[in-house]
């Protein structure tokens, strides 16, 4: 029974290590793939997704959501000017 715990700890350590490495080493690559998949499957881009792509993944020119391209509320107008 003890070897099950060792196997589970090894798998958990591997997955945790891959998540840690992917979040720091490959941020721009992960963001580029995410933008590509959104364009490929024609998914709607949200404001939060746009901000994550621009500021966390450091994508130079990510696609903007509709409410930032054509703002109709005051909050959207202010946000589109700031971003």
C-alpha cells in the first residue's frame, strides 16, 4: 500500500512542476495558442480575456472584445480609452 502513496506523490509532483514551468517559461506561447484557438473556433472575446492576454501573456496586439471596439456604456468608453 505504501508504493501507491509514492506513485501518487510522484505524479502530483510532476504535474505541479509542469504547471509551474508552463506558467513562467511559456506564458507568451500559451497566450498565442489561446488567441489562435479563440480565432479558430470563433469564440467571443471578453474584456477579462483581453486584459489577461495583453498584460499577463504580453501579447502585442490581441483581438479586442466587441464592447471595447464599439463602446455603448460609460464604463466601456472609459475602459477603452485607458486600455
